C-alpha cells in the first residue's frame, strides 16, 4: 500500500500505482521531446520518473498539499501552484525559450475535456501523453475499433491538430483509490500542417460545437442557423458527397474539415 495523502474527490484525484502503466507513460516521448511539463502531478508518481530524464521540466499542481512532496523530484522554482485551466502555458514556454514540449498528465475526470481543448491550442506542445477516464478517452479516440464510432466535437478537434493513438488501457485496480470506471492513456503527436490551421482554432471549435449540439438532427437544418448562404451549403455538401438529410454524427473527419472550410463564416 502506497502512503499517499487522502485523495481529494472534489479535484477528481486517483493516484496511479500500476508500474507497467507508469513506465509506459513516462517513456512515451522521452527520446523525441526537448522539454517536459506535467500537469496535476499530485504526490509525484509520474514525476519521480520524469524528473530522472535529462530534460528541463516544470510542474503545474492545484493541490497545495503536494509541492513539498514534489520538491524531492524537481527544483522548487519549477513547481507552480496553480489551476491548470487558468495557467498561461504558452507564456511560460516563451519565458523559458522552450520548444518541442512533451505534456504529461493524469487528467482529473471533471475537467479533462476543457483541459484537452486548452492543450490543443498551444503550438509549442508537440507531444502529449494523457490519461483519461475511458468515457472521455473514447470521445477523443475510437478505442474499440469493433464498434462504429460516431463523430463528435472533441474527436474532430483533437484529430485535426494531432495524430492520436492508444498507448494503453488502464484497469480500475491501477489506482488508489480505484475509480468507478476504467481509464485509458492516449498519445498525441502534433500535425505539422493540419487541414484547419491553428490560427482558425476558435472558429473551428465554434463550428463544431454548433454542428454537434444536435448531432442527430439533419445537417441541413443545423447549418441553416450557422451559414445564411444556402447556396454555399448546398455546393459544399455536394462536393463532399453528402445530403442535407444526413446526420452530423455520421460524418468522417475529412468531411467535417471540408464542410467547415467550405461554409465558414
């Protein structure tokens, strides 16, 4: 039994204890990256190993109980007690003159989606190794390829900007205390030339949110309240071989990208 502090349920804390999973995460991009940032390190389960890699590193941790423990693995000035949702990562990367950043995190369930959306926007982050509870992971990557995967906003956004793959599945017993559901670790490698450029991230995200708010409605009805030019909608749908009666969740990534580029406002 590991001697961890009591997990803070409000922060969605579950401490990883499976050594196989720990090794998979902490070696994922150690050869490719030039620097490391860990978000939500907690008591330092991953930090212990990441801190031994010969790369500059800093940590962002919200729970004020942990910086004292983390000083065992990294310098005190490289530990930032801060809410990751409000932390300006890109400013810190520029201050440190970092490039080719590898971001590592066991993401808390209650803020994993908004954190991922934030991370996607930071161009200096080239690699990510992120653990999600299975339900959220499956929105960003179709883990079980035997099942038909309905398109969604997080999937389209993630895979436009990153190549995403499954690193490993993580059972409930890999944590202390064990969560109620299984988890999964995903690997992300930033695309050099995404179809929708990073400069249009906000616009693309807004389009996706609109598109998938009513993903089972006919696409023509959804797009009518987004783009007033009906002719542009028809022309774009025809070009990608789709009809106004199709549902958004049935679209492939390439079709979503071309639809956005064809009718963006």
